[in-house]
C-alpha cells in the first residue's frame, strides 16, 4: 500500500505556498500572492523582505492588513481544501505567521481541520522549498 502524502501550507500576510509529498520529496503545487485575488487589497504594503514566491512584501500590523488578512486566509484555505479533496493525503501541516495562523484556523472547514497534524506559528515564507523539511518535520 502506498503511503499517503503530506500537504504543507506555508503562509504569511501576503502570500502562500502549498506543497505536497513525503519526507525528502516535497514539491510545490500552488502559490499565490494577495494581488492574485480581486477581493484582497492590492496596496497592503511597500516592497520588503519576503521573496518566497517572486514578489516582495513587508510584514505589517496596520488597520488595512487586519481587514485583508481574513480575506486572503479564505483563499488560502480554499486552495488547500481543493488539493486535500483530491485524496491521497494523510496529514496536513500548517506554518504561518501567528495572526495569519489564527485566521486560517477560523476559515478552516471542520473535516479538513481534523487532518491537520501539526501547526507552526512562525513565518517560514522566506525558507526555500528544499529547506522546509528541516523546519517542519520533527
């Protein structure tokens, strides 16, 4: 019997990546930034340090981000759920900046939430795909 894959969701206030695989073989399957969604503000911040998906953003705590973070979280959860519903997934691991992790939890459907085996309340968006396993596998 083939072992089930793990879904990894790496998110911050402005972008996300979803990866799939097993220890030592994690491949990216989806990535997006806030600008990809028409209902999420295009003017959240000035360019900054995050270069994980080819777009640069800073981290912000102003009022606009408090409004836009839940909107982006709903898109992240929708993308994660779409991949999860394809099957073959045995567990889900989330890693997100603390406030985004809270929004992801709020947006998560119960059946998907039951497959989340680990959560990391830290921003790993700057960590290259090939280095994520060292941060996520215990």
